[in-house]
C-alpha cells in the first residue's frame, strides 16, 4: 500500500466516485508520486523557506538602476518547477498527453489539497496562476490567449509565467470600488499608473491581472476594467513596475507579497472594459475554492501530526492515545476533517460545471455555487486555525517549538481567514445572494432533496428543527433594515453552514463507519457541551481510526 493509499483513503474514495475511470487511474498514480514528493522534498524546502530562506527584495542593481527583483531560494525554485509540471494549473485548460483529454478542477484541487499539507504558502502563487489562466481563457480575445496562455499553462514545454491578481489599494482594502489605479489609452495600447498595496507573488509573476480605472470611467466598481500586465517586456526589460517593499508577514512566508507601483506599465485589456469587476469576481470565486483546499490541507496535516504524536508519546505510564480525552479529541478532529473534505469536493463538482460553462447549468445552480463557496470557505478557514491549535495542544510544550511543524501550521492557517474575503465579507455575500437570488429558498430545496437519502430518524428530527429555526430567523429579518440584516449576517451564515455540513455528513453515510462519523459530527456541531454518558467518541475510536 502506498503512503497515499494509507493516509488518504477518504480522498481516493471521493475521486473514484467523481472522476472518469481513465482520469482516476491516471490521476491516482500521479497523486501517489506527488504525495511522496510533497512529504519527501517540498516539506523540507518549505521549512527552510519559512525559517531561513524567505524571499528578499533586490531593489537596485550594482549600477544603481531600479530592478525591483525578488530573490527566492533554490529549493523554492525547484518546488515551483516540479509542481507546475504536474499540470496543477495547465491541465484545467489543456489536454493531458497520456489521456488525450483535459483534466478538471476536481483533480487539480486534490493536488492543491495535498500540496497545502506541506507548503500552503506556495499554493498561493498556484492559486493566482489558476485565476489568471481562468480570466484569460474565459474572457480574453484570441490575441491575448495566444500571447499569454501557453506560458501560464506551461507544464515545462515553454517558459512559465506564474500569475498574480492585484486588487487591494491603500485607501480601499475590501472596498474594491475605491480603486484609483489609472489606465490610460494611448495609440500603441494601454498604460497603467498607480499603486497596489498588497500584491502577492510580486516579482515572481510573469503576468498579473490588474483592476484599473480608464480615464472618464464612472466611480465605483462599474468603472473598473481588467488588464493583463506582463512583469517584463518582450525584450526582458522592465515594464515600468516598481516594488516599494515586501511585506513582513506572520505566515505563508514563501510567497512574496509587496507594494507595487505602476509607472506607465504596458497593459492588455481583457474583454468588455465595463465588466472588469465582474470578471475579477469570477476569478475570486475560483480563488476561494483554492483557499478552502488549502484550509482542508492544513487541517489534515495538523490532524496527522497530532495523531502521530499521541500514538508515540507516553505520559503517566501509558501512551497518550489511551486516554479518553485524547481519543475524543482525535475522533472529533477526524470526523470534522472528513466531512469538510467531502463537502468541499461536493461543492467543487458544482463549481467545475459552472466554470466549465456547462450549457445545462441553471441560474439557480450558479447562485447555489456562489453560496456554497462562501459558506465553506469561511468555515474551513476558521477550522484550519482550530485544528492547528488542537495539534499544538496535543503536543504540549513541543507543539510551540519551531523544530516541529505545528507553529508554522498555525501561522500559515491564520491568513486563510483573510485571503479572498474575511468572514464578514463572506457573510455579506450570503445576505446579498439571499436578497438578490432567493438563495435561502434554493438552499432549503437542496437540503430537502439531500435529506431523501437520510434514514436516521433522530438526525432528521434535529435537522428539521434547525431548518425551521433558520427559516423563522430569515422571515423575521426580511422586512427589517439593511443594518439589521448585515448585523445578523454571520449568524445566518453559521447556521446555514452547520446545516449544510450535517446534512452532507448523513448523505454520505453509506456504511456503519460513515454513520458513526455523521453522528459524532452532528453531536459536535449542535450538542458538544451536553453530557455524553455513552462516551461515543471512545466507543467509536476503533471503528473510525482503525
């Protein structure tokens, strides 16, 4: 049995159900090799990058010229080459040579989940490259595609252009409508002027997707256009881009994040100049799914590290794993991880259809796709922090020492609640979807359809009560002011997420083990502080962790 088969039984079972037989058989072999590479090569490099080999800005060359070059260590460069050559970005858009067919996001996000177990910092550039590829492929004209796509999708045959998406400015933050970067149309094309304040993958990206405002365009998001900006010109000279400084971040230190100035940078317009914000929000949904994959990857690594530690550490004369409280912690972590991994891939399956332009996709499914992405991203990002904290607790004092991976997991996890929208921003998205698309009604209809596969009467009764409570809350809020609705936005999102995940936990319970997982997950979500005379987690330990 390979390490992948031993450690990732749940993942492989999901992929076998959702991928075509040919893609699954090819993908399993590729994932086995990738998993070994992640843990035997990437992991050691990631520790070096985090502690000693962080990116550095080289602002000037020996002649005093501004080169704004970012140095990265040689191990990081090898990880970059190896990861992209697997097709983690490219095979979403081009054929896999051995199969003669494209891959899909289900497979790509499986790779991202494995990569994030060892180097979630580098998965950020991968995410950005996926987003730029999506934007160019879906909304660019043929000239733009022929110029950039071969490089963005490179699996080793041509020079790779990593991607970046530059939105944030000092005066705006999450308020994208406040963007001030200016686009000027000249005879030979467009040029950009202004500053982006939080620009990840600065200096490493070959092509950046940038929102800017054309002269005379209206204020707010309606006046934003999307441009692809090459980092260097075709002759390899600077494209009028300066990096003011790199950010000194808490975690994900592998990715260089900087303050970038455009000083007449050549830029290429993407699609309709009045729809730039819409294009970027489509890419943002993709990035939010990537964020979820990174979160679940960190959850898995934290669980793995904690479980391995308590199985091999003795205290008070016996292994830590023999203590009931430790067994409860491990089983709860396993069930929470397992349900969220599974619900993530359910959501990705819908996203894959929407992103692929399935002709049969409905507006209701598009709205549900956005809703589920927002709910699951918010929950898994918070859970990545929780799992990292629990792994430190399981290690005790050792968990706080940088010789172990646990401190890095916690530092890296913290950014996932911020990237691609904080919990507040995502909760506002949920309220917007409810008001604009009646997403709450679509949500309840979808849950009711899923519940037809659930036979556990106690679970059905509790789920029904929770659904009715949420409906009453939404009915009470509907006639109230916008302030009332946004004040309760997070409560609404929390309740919807709990329901979605509990229902899915039972929906996937085809065997005794999965039913035990669902029961423990439901108990954790809704009844964790109640007296448990049965000690269900201890009773189910062998079944779930065996």
